[in-house]
C-alpha cells in the first residue's frame, strides 16, 4: 500500500512538472501579429523571450493600399494575439473579420484623442497616432495590458520590459522637444498627412499635403495649391516618404525651387526600432527646418 502511494505521488509530481514545462513552452511560443513595424517593435520589446512577432503589412508597403494575401491570412489565423493600431488603419480587417472571430485583438490607439482627417481611407480620423511619442507610450501600455491578459504568468516580466521601453520613449520625446525648439522653420509640406500628431506635440504645422487621397495622383489644381503653400511658408524642403512614389514630390520641388527630403513614418521590419525611426525622421527634418 505504502509503495503504491509512493508511486502515485511520484506520478503526480512528474505530471505537475510536465504541466509546468508545457505551459512554459506555450508562453515561449506566443505568436503575436502586429499590423505595422512600430507596433511589432513595441510587442517584441514588451514580450521579449516569451513571444514571436511578425508584421502584417510588409516593409516598404503603403498600409493604406495594402491587400491581405491568403498566405498572410493563414498566418494570422495561427496568432495568439493581434496587435492593431485601429482608427481605420487596418481597413482590410472588414474582409477577414469572420476568420478572426474569437481571437484576442488589441487596438493600441483606442481611447486616444483622434485628429480629423478628410481622406477617403481615413474615414475614422487620422490614424498616424504613433508618431507622437506620448501616444506611443499610451500604446505600449495597452499592448502590455493585452500581453498580461493572454499570458498572466509572465506579468512581472512584461511589466519590467514595458517600463524600460516607456523610459526610453520619454527620453526620445525630450530630445525631440529640444531639437524642434532650435528650428527656425515651424511649418512644412509633406507627402501625406502622417505628421499631424507629431506636429501637434512639438508646436509645428503641417501646412500642406501632396497626396490627399491614398494611391491617387494629385490633380493639377492640387499641385498648384501645394506650390503656392510651399512659397507662402518659405519652405526650403518638401518631405517625401519611403512608402510612396517620389516623382510627384520631385516635380513640385523643382517647380517651387526646393529640395525633397525623405521621411519614414513606418520603418522596415527588423531594420529600425521605433526610437531609431523617430530619431532618423527628426534628423531628416532638421535638414530643412533648422
Ligand atoms: Zn498614412
């Protein structure tokens, strides 16, 4: 009898060990899908060694005209957590909502104050919230909350990582503030209204945009307006973007005698962190605004 008890105890003990190691295994394999590179970066930094993250909109792709492929759809259906921006940026979501039923989705921008935008694809307002570092901190907190919901066992680990990241973004914010304060120019013209939240945060003005509707060429009237704006604000540069064709910006720049400087509101997967991305953009802007 005693021997049997002992065997049972050993078996139970072994089973509990096994259970521990499988749940450990599962958390290590937490698969997270993030719609754009800045959100993937936040998810990677918060999740650390317990998550694998992939970006849905491929690097160099315009998220406003992006189409979800069947391959990506399959990958999405395997994800444990989906990290989305919200504010209509994931416009392709309508088509696949049924496939994602029951999935844990966090909309990182939910609850933020959203700026109006009359763009066709931006019907819910301007989606480029992450380009204000204070908004980014808010989004980091929401993503952290979602990780804790999905994997409460590693709350302390996620909390620590999120706190470290938030501190780094605070430093970034202060650095940008100091740099922008030193600029003599406060108004700019850019390719599409990506920099509205950035401008609001640092006391700048997005005076004009070249592409008012995603994927559509500006009309001759639009171009004339932009050239006028460039002259009126005394701009020395036009900001273009990595995800958009730059020919139109080149034409306008040539006509108004200014230079084209590329910016990147998204970054490319694996190449730049959010913080590196923001520092790159501010350095680029400095060339025309100093
Ligand atoms: Zn955009």
